[in-house]
C-alpha cells in the first residue's frame, strides 16, 4: 500500500482548517501533516512537514497567500501549491499562478472534485474551477506578452507543451516522445528558460499567450465543464 499524500493546510480560519483536516484525514490516500494560520512561518512549516501538496488560502493577515506562494516557489520551484479561496477574479488568479501556484480552486468546490484536483496537481496538471479558467483565459489573452514569436519554439518543444497540457507526467511524456525521462526534464528546463518562466503551470500559461496551447484544452477539476 502506498504512503498517503501529505497535505499542509494554510488558512487563517481555524474552522476551515478543521473541516479540511477532518475531510482529508478520513481519506485513506491523504494525511494532513501541518497547519498554518498565515504565511508568516511558511518556509519553516514546509521544511518541517515536507508535504506533497500545500493547500493555500490567499486572503490572510500578516503574510498573504500570494506572498507565501512566492516564498515557497523561490525555495522549492517544484512545490505543489494549490490556491483555495473565495476569490475568482482575474487579478487573484493570474497573480497566484504567476507566483508559482500549481492550480486554483474556489472554496465552493465539492469533496469529490477537491480530491480529483489534488490528484491532478500532484500529477503536474493545473486544476482550475471552470469560472477560474475563464478568468485566466481572459487575462492571458488580454495581457500584452513579452515579445517572442511562437516559431521560436521547436516542433519538439511544441509537442512537449501539448503533452503538458494533457497533464502527463515526465515518464508518460517520455513514452510518447520516445525519449528518456531525463531528456524530457532537459527539454522542460530549456523550454522554461526560453519562455522566461520557472514552473510547469507557468509554461502552460505562457504558451496560451503565444497561441501554442488552446485554452479550452487546459484541464478542469474532475473533468468539469466550463
């Protein structure tokens, strides 16, 4: 039997943390290993608990969720951080994803969809509530991207982005591109550098701007429809 996925809860509402704690600890595949009321001690909390997923509220006192995401991402670029909040406006969505969030959910999401989203995030996908995806798409399409031609990406890099959008792991991408898994990591590192980003999620967001990725192909939570 595999080890349960470890979750660090960050939310200033103790009642909310309690609800999430009881929910996840009732699931055989999840375990809450830490809780924080804001982002003040987020680096220390991450070091102590070494979670597989950080469930991060955004609107918190002292150190906000956005700043906590930025801090975690600066120390651990591969950290899996899912923003979980009541705000679905484009400013919150884009800022959270640009700072390193792996996905963005609204707190109204149901339990089944929440578990599906956690699974997607761990696999490297970008779980989004449907209204959040619409805000993201509007924002990235209206934003003026830094100058760069889509043709600057090689055909193999475009193919890699396509597989990323489908939510495949490095191993799954390697099988489909007939590469070693290490080669996929090298491709991804070069692609991130070329796009000026530092995470798989940011690669997808930047690729939407460049027209490499069709926004409608970005996965929603549990296959939810927009």
